[in-house]
C-alpha cells in the first residue's frame, strides 16, 4: 500500500484523520461553553484571513493583523493552527489556571506523549522566568515537552533556560510556518540560533495581553 500511495500521501491522510478526530474530541470537550466554541470558530476565520495574504511584507501584515485579534481568540488561533498541522490538541476549558498552560497536544509520528502549549504576547522580550516555569511544569507532570509560542523577542537568557528544559520555541519564522503553511515545528526549533530578525521581516514585538 505504501509503495502504491507513497509516504507523502499517507502523511497527508494521517494529518487529515488526526485533525478531524481532534476537532470532534474538542467539540465534545467544549459542550456547554458557547463563548469558548465561538472563539474557536473565530480562530479559524482568522487563519483563513492570514493564509489568504499575498504580496510584500506578509509577515508584517500577518503580525499586525494578529495584534488586532482578541487575546483569547489569539490563543485559539495558535491551537487551531496546531490542529490544522496535524497535532491532536486538547483545548483548555478555562482561560486561566492549570499552571498557565493554554492547551495540550500530541504530535503524531513524533511522540504520542503529551506536550504542554503555552501562548504569550509580550511588549518586548520573553521573560526567561516564564520559559523556566514551563520547563519545570513539564518535568513535574512528566510530559514529553512544552511548546512556548510567542510574538516577541527571545533574549539570550531565555535561550539558556530552554537548554535546561524540554521546551520548544515557536516564534518568528517558525510561528508563521505554523499559522500560514500548516507546518509543525521540528527538533531544530527546540533551541534555535538567536537572530535579530526573522527571514520574513517580523515587525516589532506587540504589546502584552497576558
């Protein structure tokens, strides 16, 4: 079967199956939470807008658009993007608590152990204490790792904190690939090389929302 269909097609089919299963599971999980489900629907509309962008300075326009999105919808945008990329996600039923975790996910064909997802927006640089706290929570709960998603700058202290924890960074180019191209981060994104700007010309960091 694999020889006939080909591995790329099998991967596409697998991603579709996982995405559908994740959507069904979360629809059940969020029963009785109409405002939460409304934000999930809105997040998918935001992703359609982002993926329709063409022309110059896509990154600047994409991040500028995200700055206008409701903070809670922004969290759902990231989770919906992970779902579209083939992750099986568990959306949190509340927008606070659980150690600051905004969701959890499995990454099929990589690890079927849970990953924590934490989504932040900053006025300037990432707070290294937030990265370290996520790493400590991952270790305490024996999760496979953590996905730290943000739109700000990552300073050297935060990179150092990631080296001591099972935390993967999703920002800049990596975040755009997730949101627009439906690409999950890979192992190389766990401790990325510090750079002043992403290749798609990321705008200045946005104001804090959490």
